[in-house]
C-alpha cells in the first residue's frame, strides 16, 4: 500500500489515485490539470473565476429552494462561495489559462475549492467528499458547458461596463481639449502634406466623435451578452437539470449580479456558437484602431520639440533616455498604442478559436476567455491612464501653429472661389518659389484689392464651411 506523507492526502478519480498537498483546497482534478497544462504560466482570469463562483452560489441557492439536498450542505456551499467572492483562497485557483477540455479543468478547480472549503466549515477534513462532493453537490444539475459560457458572459458584461465608462471619461477629456483649443489656428495635413488651415480644437473634436462611437457600440453590445445557457448542461438539451432549477438559477443570477440576464430560449445555440464573443472582440478592435490613430497623431504633433512638428506638448511623466540628458518621450501615447496592438492581435485569436468549434461544443473557449478578458482589462486600464496622464495635460504651442500656417501656401485654396483653381495654383507656386507668403504674393499681384485679400484670407474664416470672403 502506497504510503502518504503527513503533509499530504490521497484522492481518487476514474483514472487512479494521486497524492494532494494536505493544505490544498483543490483536489485531484485540479492537480491533473496542473500537470497537463503548464503552458502560459498564468492562471485563469480572476474575473472568470469570480463569475463561475457566482454561478455555483446561485446553483446552491436554487437547490435550497428545491430541497435537492440537505439545507446544511447548501448553506455551507453558499458560505464557501461568499468567502471566495470576498477575495479569500485566490492562490487555490491554479489551473493554467491555456488548457484543453473546453474549460472543464477550470470548472473542476472551482468545484473542488468550494467543496473543500464547505467541508471545512462543517468541521470535516479537506478531501472527505463523503460529506460534500465537488460534483454531486457543488456541480449538481450543471455541466462545464453551461457554467463556463454563462460565467464568461457575466465576466464580459462587468468588464464591458467598466470599459464603456472609461471611454466616456476619455470622450469628455477630448471634448474639453476641443473647447480649450477652439481658437488656436493650425495647419491641417493630408498624406502628411500641408492641406488646409483648421482650429486645433477641431482635431480633438474629431477624436472625441470617434471615441463616442466606441463608447456607444460597447454600451449596446451588452445586450447580446445577457443571454445565458445555464440549465442547458452538456449540449443544450438540459438533461439532468429540472426546468424549475433553470428558472430559479437564472432569477438568482439576475439578483446577484444586477445584470439583465435572460435564459436562452434555445440553449444549444450559446453552448456551441461563440459569435457573440467575436462581436465584442471586434468592437474592441475597432476601438483600438481609433486609439492607435489618436496615439500616432499625438506623437507626430508633439514630435521634436525643435526637430519635429512641435505643435503640441504632451505631459512629461518620466525621463526619456539613459544617455541623452533632458530627453522626454511620449510614453503614455506609446502605451495606449501598444495596448491597441495587443487587443487587435487578441481579436485574431478570438476569431480563430470561435470559428474552430465543432458540432455541439467549442473546445477552445479557454482561449476565447483569456484573450477577450485580457483585452477588456488592458483597454480599460490603458484608456484611463491615457486620459489621466496624457490627454488632460496636453498643452499647445500657439505661436508655432500660427507660424506654420502663415509660412505655408495652404491659404491659396481660399482663393479658388474668387480667381479659379489655375490662378490660385500659380500664386501658391510663386509663393513657394520666392519664399513669400500667399498674402504677400497676392498683394503684390494686385489681382484683388487689399480689402478683398484681408476678407478672403481671414484666418478664422478659412476654417469654416462656405467660400471665404463671400
């Protein structure tokens, strides 16, 4: 007979027995998963664990209503869940984020930790599943295949709400800069070439509009996440889950989360089809595209300070070089740019994983969960930091902006409605050739009166709709 060390216990499953640390709240299924999947070195996302534990608590409360098993068992399972939800036993969720089995290892890890904590609350020893069983009690009327998608949807809703709020605050910060710089004239550019005069505030207003769309799209996508398949069990048919239980647990989950969760009318659909997560990830990608564009613009406009555009000044948050004294880099704009790139990459992973499901289940849900929840988390933190440590502290070099407008030939465009395209082009070419301003060449040419030139080339008229001077 195999001898078990004093600091260990032995547990049995259908594959045999294993020695488990006596101090562990997890059990044999978790240990097998730890041995099988030492892949990323990262545990399962804590928001997913939190949501799964919430599902287990709701299940126990539903069974309490149905008298499925002894009231004492249901009560200690609920207490064990509450302990975990309050932040205890985080170190017991040890399964790697990247795992085979469609999330079964995560579900079993959660079942075992809850069961052993509940056993302990009854005064028993961890591993004595004759008192409370991870499957017969904690997992009663459930399958990984309805618990995991339900929990992922709940976790995603919570993070989408936080991200939507972060985008709302970023939008507000951009709008404040729109108003702050509303009277600052600057050079607009297309294809990195001088184009037309504009107000600096108009640029920030355009950024704010893009971010507003991202905020609205994220706010609306929650609707698709609210449909859950709990009670569908293994493939969505609902075997081993009484209909009354399904209604009870759905109502309880609504109360516990405050989310407008709804039982799917066709549980087989959310059990096997992951397109909702692709939709959410796609919106995160769209938002990241806008953030990357804004990041690139700000870094260009703040480049220099003497050898670049030098129009904006981004807040200095750290020294920029270990060898070049006084150098300051646009690190917060770079940060949001690399966050955006990571989210775009994660979207590819979510897309491939969702498309790789087969028949009645998608085995790649752990990758979907890991990539999607990471994207939501890093975007939320990144957007908040970008707003607080970059956007709100941006200042503008007004003299530099005006200088570039006046030294360019872009004002020739304002002449088109008065002297035609060809003549306006000649004025612009002459100005470049002779190193003069458009105004100077125009006044020397006597094509228009001085008063007409002043009216047409009014710097603030050329940033508004219509033909300047008419």
